[in-house]
């Protein structure tokens, strides 16, 4: 496993900085293909996400399943990291090999703040995963009624 991915996941800012100075590869991945950026995003380490991006981490890097840092941050409910990744060009409608998007991930977790942010940034509320599920179905399946209502409200508004 990549030392950088471990340090990013653990939130060890000092070690991340040292490893980047020594090795210079902000796109390091572990043996399963997870990037340091995704590890930091899923673990909620905003400072490390910012450091990795400054050192050239690919914001849209995927693991073998097509999972991105944006999907990880959305699913974990880290809206500040979500915003940072979007500000650095993360693809809001990227889909994993299973068709899952960041919006679906946030909706299934019941994270209204992330859902709203993703929608404002252009997330496709009608995107479907490989099972033909939309974010609304993901939210309903997980019992996230507030998110279901939010997505229904957005859906009922006329397209612009």
C-alpha cells in the first residue's frame, strides 16, 4: 500500500507533505487503485485534499470501479471537500462503472447540503445507475424522506 495513501487517509499532514517533497507523486494509489486524494476526501481531511490538489493530484482520477474523490466526499457527507473538488474541476456527473454518481451517493446518505450543492453545480438528477435507479430512488430506498422531497421539488421546477 502506498505510504501517501495511508498518510492521506489517516490525516497525517506532516507525513503527506514530507512524502510529496521526497517522491513528488500526488497521484499515488494503493494496491486497490485508490488515490491519495480519494482517501483524504472520504476521510474528511480537507487540508490534505488541498495540499494534494496544489501538488497536482488529478481531481477526476478513478479507481478500477470508476469511483472518484467527489463520489467519496459526497457519500461521506463532507460538503467542504465536495466544494473544493468541484472548484478544482471535478466532473459533477461522473459515473462509476456501476453508474453511480456523486448525487446518488449524497442522496443515499441523506446529506441535503451536498445534494443541494451538487444540483447547483449541474448534477443530473435524472442520471440512472446500472440498475436504472436515479438519486431519488436511492434516497427513497434508504428512507431519506427529506432528500426525496428535495429532489421532487427540484424535479417539479421548470427546466431553464
